[in-house]
């Protein structure tokens, strides 16, 4: 029997396009869009540190600003940084219909700025029963520790949970712990996938 549904946030409940961030930044520095993309890949450790709570918003802003020699203040930086999301309304509606029938948990690799923006812009996400956020927990998917935290929030065994994510490595880590899984890809019909578990 399924007791809890644990879902990723980005590319499942909300879509995002980081190219909008890179394009926005290009207006504040001498680097081209392609150069900013390359710098982002070369400095991926900064984003991972922000997602895991190792650095705070001000430190993240200052480090990115230094890397790009960008000329913008912190408020404008995070306006550009956060303005990348859109709500997947069909997915959200599916979860809202399941509210009260199953314990609904969001498990996300995210940072305080972007999660704060999502809560403010798409308050429907607050309908979920609980949240496991990487920047609060100090772990990132696919580290197993963060799945174990999610299980405590779910108040269920892995076999009683469905985990939904868009990334294969995160799905594999959950499956290795005994979770039922749904690999959410472009074009995935969540309602149809949930029917495999007798969830309507």
C-alpha cells in the first residue's frame, strides 16, 4: 500500500530554464552568453555549495560576481537568478487531488533564494505536507542520507513510497533503497504513471 508520494521540484512541479539566467547576466558583464554557460560549468562547485547550504546567498552572489566581473547589486542579481521558473499546472493539479489521501513530500536540491521565490510565486507548492530541501539538510540527491530524511518526513517505509524525479541518478539512488519510482521525462503523464500503483 502506498502511503506517501515524494516528488522532486524542478522539472516536475515547476519547469525552469537556466538559459534565462545566463542571458540576463550577460547584460551586466563583458562575457557572452556562451562564455557565461562555460563559466557556470567550470564553477559548478559554487552552485553545489549554495544548494547544500555551505555558502549563504551573499557569499554566492559575491563569488559569482567576482568570477564574471559583473556589475550589478545583490537584489538585481537574485532577481535575474530566480526569474527562470514556470509552474507545471497539470502536475500541480494532480498532486492537489491527492492531498489528504497520501502524505505529499517535496524532496529538492535547491537553495534558499530559489525556493523562497517559488513559494512566493507559486504558493500552491505549500499544499505539500512537508519539505526536504538540500540547503537545509546539508545533503544533495543522490546522497542516500537525504532520502532517509525524506522517509522520516513521509512516516513510511520505502516500499510504501513513490519517488518522482527527472534525473536518472536520483531515481537509481531511490530504487536502491527500495523506493517505488517514476522517472519524470518530457511528455510524462503523471496521472498515467500513478495508475501503475493503483493511484487515481
